[in-house]
């Protein structure tokens, strides 16, 4: 058997042996270099009209933030009934009790962004500790949801940061270290749920 025929046979076997389970289509539909203010793949998919879309939702318990604000996280699997293999996976976050209202208070994170945010929370305090003097470390998703750690006058504080309009000032809701840890746990739990779908 020639080398070309052997390669063709292996390629054919891989196609036949490939699992038929649905896979997350998010990486295939995301823009390679997002523009500031651009919709996430999940948000774009959910906003499409003239389609029948099903959302599987898993809600996390509400998190209390400072000043009477609260945050509710939902793991979302969105798909058309006949196209489960093209499903979109991500997280929707609703924040109430801040200056942001309506759509500005709802943030969407694609699956890749969820993983990046979990890693950022794991490292943010440690990275801040390596900086001399007053400093800030932050990670904000494309849709404007993020976390920030600040050190001022030797004191470290944490906050959830929300961006409304691209040209507006971000809104911050201070959180303690325990709440940040709970937020990280909810992100991880939601991510694991999405991987099981």
C-alpha cells in the first residue's frame, strides 16, 4: 500500500470513528480578533431572530455585592432543536442594584472567556503582590464583566467591574476575598456543567 493510500485510509477511519456527540461550536463562531464592544458569540447567537432557539439554563445562587447590589450567574446552552451539534455554550451574568440597567447590566461570557476569568481570579492576588507600591491587576471580558484587585497604602481590596457603554466609566462593586472565592467557584461549577452538555 502506498503512503498516500495509507494516509487516506487513516483519514477515512478517523471520520468514521469520530464521536457523534455534540460539541461546542463557540470557538468556530468567535471572531479571531474581537473588537472592543463587539458582541460575544453567545450573545450574538441568543440575539438572532427568525429561529427557534432552546436555552438550557443552570442558575447559581445570587451573590451579594456591596451597596445592596447582587449578581446572578446562569450557565447557558443554546441550540436549535435540529442542530444540537452547533450549540453555543457560555455564561450569562445579571447584575442588579448598580448604576447600570437594562442590557448594560447583563453580561455574556463565551466558554473560553470563562476559563480565562477563572485563571485570572486564581492569579490576580499573587500578581498584585509582586508589584511594588500601589498597583492594580484586572481582567475584563469582551462584554465588560471582570474582576479587579487593588493595593493602596498597603491595603488590598477586590471588586467586580462592569463596563456599560464603551466610552463610559466602569462601575465597580467591592467584594471581600470570600465573595471573590465564591464567584470563582460558581464560574468553575458552571463551566463543568457546560462541559457535560
